[in-house]
């Protein structure tokens, strides 16, 4: 675990010695925020928690005497070193050195009362956490709670909440929810803004999506009721759950609210995807085009999606520009499929000279002959008949075609244009074997045979005329 996330206890113990209460500072742990005592007093609870049946009775606690503080003084100095009088800077906490001394106290404090045990356990939890032993920290925090009601009710509530957060970070989701319920039963005076969001996270990770939606909605409502802006992560969780439930209409509503409140290109990209899920291609295309124009595309699927949308909108030139930029920037892989989309876009835009070399490259990279078949058709349209025949034969050689008859038709047509009638007929006779092209091929064979006879007749007539002229 990154030590920058560790609990910073400098000054914590000494600052509250007079109260006999050791508090924990605010800290981020695996995306979870542990809150200190001060944070809990900043805002009142919006409403009574469902788990709160009756507030706990007032507790009278024994004060910690000087004898106890002498026992833990060396441990505390290692956990929270005093600042240097000259520099004002405190040395770093030495949890590794503190642990054996603290462990000895934990094992042998025969004269400790319950409150003093709780103090030792709490220190042990902090040390274990900072030694990257989260399960150990949780166990010691639980031992603090085992001394209830001989600990302050505020400390019991705080540690119960923090244990729930740590359990979440350890992927012990049901246990975390159980501890959140225990926390509610303590009737805490305040509800942290992200409480219901944490509950939602755990439900979501337990695949209880309806419960997760209900809880995250509470977090959002609580913030709005206070006049605050709900956090971005809350909306994202809500949107993710709707998508998981395939409720794309609700996901769209959340995504639009996200886009308004948190202007971010990734959110806009997500919204564009959701528009696509809801069949709103025009809105999807407009949003993606705006992101493309802004130069913020950084994923292959963004370029490809916009290109497909432009093709569907009969704007192939724009599609070809998008694919070219994507491939040139190396965000879009220069593989067979992507090159084919680029080439097809150019072909539909009547940019055949540009399309042919790209399609040729795509065909060479493809394991089957499908692109060579497409290339043959393009060469045929470009009146490059020799190239059309060559590409068609490569297509047949590589195989994997949806129809061999179609490719034989290309060969037959190319040979016909080159007036190679016998080769044309042979190819078309192969096309007849394909039921889909049988009739068309048979008709074309008749036409080729007629052309062959007509040309032979003209040739014979010309030869006869030449012979007659020679004898006169």
C-alpha cells in the first residue's frame, strides 16, 4: 500500500491526552475516506437513520491516569515523534520500532481497565495499518469496540464507521454493510455526505443493484437538499448501475446531468455511447464530432464509431478523414479491418486512387480473401481489369469468402472487358455453380458468346474483304 495513504498520527495522541481520547485523522484508503472527530461535527444529520431505534445511554468513563501515559510514552514518541526544537520538523513515525514495545504492553497489561485496553488496541490498529496489515488493523479496531460501553460513544461510532470503510477496501462487502448497520444503531449525531454512497458501493459489488441504486439516490438527494452539488463519483456509480441493468434511458438522464455539472470530455464520450445505445445516432454523431473537432479523441473506438456514423449518414468523405487521422495518429491500429473501413470510405467518396493502395495493404494483412474480393470489385469499377482478375484470384486462393460465385463474376466481367471471351466464359461457368449467381451468370455467358460470335464474324468479314482486294 502507498505510504502516502498511511495514517498520519503526528500530534494526534499528545493533542488529546488531556481528554483521554485518541482520535484518528482524515485519510483516503483505497478510495475510502476515514473522517476525524472534528469532521463529524460539521453538519447535522439530514434525517433520522433507519437503524437508529434509541440513542445510547450517557456513559461515565474512568479518566486515564499518569501511570498509563508513562506506560505508553515510549510507544507514542515513536508513533508521533516530537518536533526538533531547532527546525520545528518532527522525524518520521517509526511504526516498526513501536510495534514490539506496544505488543508487549498489549500482551501483559494485567492491571489495565477496559478503557486503557481500548487505548492500547487503538494504537495497535494504527500501527498495523501503517505496516500495511489492514486485516490486523481491522481486528484491533474491533477489539476497541469490544470494550463498549467503557469507551466514549463518539469513539465507538467513529471506529464502527471506519471499520466498515476498511472492510470495503478489503472486499469484505457484506461485513462492511453489517458494520454500517451497527453504526446506524448507535444513532450518530451526524451522517457523512458519502455514507449512503459507501453503502451503495458495497451493494453494487455484491451484485445487489436495486439496493445500490436506492442508496446512491439517497446520497444525491441528501446533497441536493443541503444545496450542495452531489459528487461526480455518485452519479458515475448511478449511471454504471443503470447500464448494468440495461436501463439505458435512465443512464442517459444521469449522463446528461453529469455532463452539465462536470464538463469533462470523458463524460461527454460516455454520453455519446449511451446515445448510441438508445438509438440516437444523430445526437451521438453530433457529440462525437464536437469531441473530434476539439482534438480530444484518445481511443480507437471513438474514431471508428464516428466513422461508422458518418458512413451511415452518407458522409463517406468525412468518415475517410476521421479514419485517416486516427490511423496517422496511431490511436487506431493499422490492421486489416480498420484499413478496410478507411478504404471503403474513400471508395464511397469516389476517391478511388487513394482507396486502392489502402485496400491492397488491408488485403495483404487479412487471413482470408474477403478484402481481395472487395479490391477486385474496386479495380473492376476503376477499369483496371488485369488488377481485378489478379485480386479475384488471390481472393479465391485465400478462401473464407461469403460467395465464390460473386468473385467468379468479377473475373468473368473483367475478361469480358478485355475481350478475352473464352477465359470469361470459363469463369462464368464456375459462377453458375453458385445458386445465388446462377441465373445472372447464365445470362452473361449468353451475352459473352454473342459478343464472341459477333467479333469473329467481323473479323472474318474483314479478312474476306482483304483477300478479295488482294485478288483484284
